[in-house]
C-alpha cells in the first residue's frame, strides 16, 4: 500500500507523486466514479471560455489530456492555426496524454504537452486567448499565486473556466458528498491499491475555498470579472473569470 498523504496541506512534491501514482487508472476511475458525467462538466467549462478557431489556449493541470483534446477540436481550422498547451507537473499523466495524441493524428499539430509548474509558468505575458483548469486548482500549494500566474499569461479579455469539487451549502448535499467519498470513491480506489491517494480527496475538498472565496481570490489576482457557478446541487463548481 502506498503511503498516506498528510491531512494538512501536502507539499508540491507529495501531490506530484500522488498524480504520478494514480495516472494509470485515473481516467477509468473518473469514468466509473462519476458515471461518465465528468466529461459533461468539462464540456460545460469549455463552453464558458468560448474557444474559437485559431485561438491559443492553455489547459493548466491538464492531467491525461481530455480537456486539452476537447479544446483542440474547438480551435482547429482549415488554416491549421492555433494551439493548445497542456501543462502539468506529473510526467506520468503527460505520458498518457501524449499517447492519446498518437491516436488522433488530425489534432497532433494543435497540441503541445509540457511539464511545468502552475506557480511559475514558462510563457510570456499575454500569450493565451483563454484557459481551463479541471480538478487542478484545489491541488496547488498556493492558489493566489496560481491565479496571478494565470492572469499574467492571458490576453486582455480572455476567459478562464476552473472546474472542481465544491463544498455544498445544503445539508443533504453535504451528507451525500461525505457518503459518496467515504463509501464509494475510497473503497473503489482501494481495489486498485490507490486507497491512500483517493482518501486525499476528502481533506483537499475541506481545505479548498468555497465559491464566494474563490471569487475574492480571483479579483485580488487581477481578474476584472469572476463568477462561481455551483453545479450538481453544489457538489461541483465552475469558476468563470475574465481578464
């Protein structure tokens, strides 16, 4: 069994190790645990950023690449312009993303996979027309710095959509979330010797700022507009920003 992450905020290296360990089963577990609905929520997030043909996007904390690939389909065009940069600090996740791209030759030219630090992006100011983060902001060790870096690399007027778990305000939804995580998610992960990694979800959600707090952090980072949309009865949320 892999070592259990601490209940307090883990280090960047510990989170990186976690995502390297879960990479082989990450997509399958997400499909099983959400009954495939995570793909619907990701499409919702992408729609809020309004990607256009020829745009240049960044999918930060891209994981195994499903959102970046969805974006590539949106920005692809007959002139073969535009680019989607999938950035993640887990090389194991990026390896899966690269392998996916080999099976999509018509999209390869639009996708660049890059290992990188969400707190220190290796891109020039105002590089991107839009951005997405799916289930990644919750795992960075400095959320304000991550938002500031994201703001820096976006063009004026660019939109961002950040999808993640949310702590619901409704008591019944809170009880359901606790039951779901403790009795479905963790036991299923245990079957694949990933109990410690998925048990980390529970404290990470408890630490993660709720929607109204995320809005304040985004405005403090320089974004001109910030709205948090609870979805799935408040179990998930999408933070939509504009520079």
